[in-house]
C-alpha cells in the first residue's frame, strides 16, 4: 500500500457537491478538463498524474442523464488508461433506476444496462445513495455501497419539528414501505402506507387508499425521488382528505422536471425536503424546497472505503 493515494475527480453533473466532499476530506479535486468537441462529443483530459491512485469519480447521472452518464464512462476509461490503482464511481443519484424490471412486453431493463456500462468502462466499485430499487445492487458484479437517507433525514426532522407528537411517517406506495419503516423506527413514530391502484391503461389516473391512521396527524411522506411532483401532490391531497392536518415530504433526490416547482408551490404541501445529490438552481431558490447537504456523509464513506473499513458502521440498522 506504499504510495497509495486518495484522489477525487468530478465531471460536470454536480460540481458543488464535489467541492463539498473535497472540503470535508481536506483534499483538492484533481484538475481535469471535461468539455465538448465542436460536434458535441465529450472530451476528457486528466491534467494531473494519477498513476497508482485510488480515484473516486463524483458524478451523479442526473439530468441531462445521457450527457452525465457518458461523462462518467469516459472519465473512468481515461483513468484506467492513466494506470490508476482503483476507480470508485461515486454516483449519488443513479439514473435509469426506475427502469429496473419488465412491467410489460418488449421493454428494456435499462438499470441493468447502465450497470454493465459502468463495469465495462472499468469501475472497481460503486458508491450510490438510496437506489430506487434495492435489487439494482445485484445488477453489478462489483461491490456496491447503497447509502440510506434515513440517518440523514432523522436529525433534520428532529431539529425542524420541535413537536413530534401526533406525527406519522407515510410511504407513498407499498414498495417503499421498508424505506419509510426505517425512518419511523429511528424517530419512534407510527407508519402508514398509500396503496396505488392503476386503472386500465390510458386513463392516466391513480387511485390511492390509505393503510393506517392519519386523521388529526401531521404527515411526513418519505420517498426516494421527486420528479414531476404530480404523484406527491396527489398523495398529499389524499392524506388531507383522510383527515391529516398538514403534509410534508422528504425525498432523497430532487429532479424537479418540467413544471414540478410550480406544481409543488401550488399544492397543499408545507415543505419538500431533499438532499443535494442533484444540483438544481431554480429549486435551490424555491420557497417550497429545503436542501440537506450530504457531502460530509459521502466524504466519511469515501474515507472508510479508502481505508478498507466498514461502511455500514456509519449508518445504523443496516
């Protein structure tokens, strides 16, 4: 291990988060140039020596997903050709994760394809956060550290909500029950679930049924992604219709696509809390959105991976 060095590199996906991680570790980002040729092709140049280093590439594959994914793959390839010791892809938000299974005939499993691409490019390990579906870890033949968000959300909730009485954690669907239960257990709060039923294809309507007691309760909806915001708003209205007094949402990844911010601002939601795994300038200025920085948590995990120490030790109840 003599001469082994921890090196940080970032693409253009979320430079503020990369700087946050860099500051927390006390390590400067490796100087790189990630830009475009005149025809739009991605050009990557590593401007410092990285021979023999353990390089952590900080690059969430957030919108524009295809550009950021290609940057990640090309950076990994450049590092491999520069004789690094290991490449760890730090992908806090994993794009294409919602395409993790065949829900109908003749559709791809894109989450698996992306995993194959990252491996083929030359990554030795992947560090991500709150994958949309846990089984995506099994799409890789290399180690995957999937950090949970509930140990980050719990302290924020305790600080923001001084009165935790009459509060219930709600999963927006049956599939997210395990995620919501972990936060509920940490906060010692009850749990409820929204059951989604999809009518015949083409109607575009989702019917929600509440499983659990929310009447006269403050409700915290816990989800991994907020994109258009429409499902979140519908869930909030359903909970209010069932007697909830106020509704908040905690979501790990804030995509805020299309008119999401306007939709959320006009909704009955009191606040939408997200982490900064995705950089979104308009959302950062929006009154409806609060951000929780995760750079320090990722930095601690990166340090433990580099030192071959347990990652789960940082996040209880794994």
